[in-house]
């Protein structure tokens, strides 16, 4: 993606969300995200002037960080690794 691409700004904006957008993606309230950010426990964020922005990639990584595998999901991933059909 380069600044000469006519869709550069739109693509760039699609990579970042504000606290309300992060709330929609995570299912947490904006206030909960504010509290987690204040305590240093929430997802990575960027401060742009006085505004807070989250990269969608960071939100996904933060949510997946504590994912708990279940027996079925572990079996499905193992079958995928072996070329099975349980994916």
C-alpha cells in the first residue's frame, strides 16, 4: 500500500478503530476498554494527539491471547494439520 494508491486513506482508516469501534469488535463497553487501558491491561493502542486508536490486528491478537482450546477445537486443528476433513 503506498500513498499513490487512490484508496490509500480508506485502507489505512480500515486498519484502525476508535474506542467505540474497538468496543464493537471485542464486546466490551468503551468504559471497560478505557479502564483496561488506564490499568495497562487492555489491548495495545496508539495515541494520536488526544485520540485513542486501536489496530484491528492488535485487538484480534489480544482477544486470542487467552483463547481456551476445547477438546473438539483441538481435534479439528489436529485433523487440519494432518489433512483431515474435520476442519
